[in-house]
C-alpha cells in the first residue's frame, strides 16, 4: 500500500485497522488487505485521493465489480473491506466514508 502513495498517517491507521481484534489471525489480515487493495487500485486508476472520495465513486466501484462478472459474495466482501477501512479512517479524522448508506450486494447465507 505504500507504493500507492498513501500518507503516513493513513498507512499507520491502516496497519492498526488490520491488526484490530476482529482481524487477529494472519490469514484474516491478509484477506482484508487483499480485498482493500482492489479499492485502492481502483482509486489510483481513477486518479482519486483515498482520503477524499465522493460517495458516487463507491457506487461506481460496485458497478465495476459487477461488470467484471464477480460473484455477489466476492463483491460483498470487497465492498465490506473497503467500507470498514473507510469507517475506521473517518473515525480517526483521516477520511469520509463514501460507502455510508450504500445499497450493497448480499453475500449468500451459509448453513
């Protein structure tokens, strides 16, 4: 993520977000980092600052994931990771959450 040019404070908050109690296992941290990287790569490709993303971009991102033919569960997971990260940054005053109030794909229920 450092190669994306994120500010040091955002990198530090990202590391803290990844190591929070809910993401304790290394495997879970790797999964969240991988899913978040899709959002960050999307923002870089669009020339957007990850700390100042308009809400419409979250909808466009969801549409891009759908257009790529990804399964609903994959889209839900990637959006969930990006939204969780954005909420964490917003809580620390680093960014707004462009995913707030967004209609999201639903992951299939597991039995």
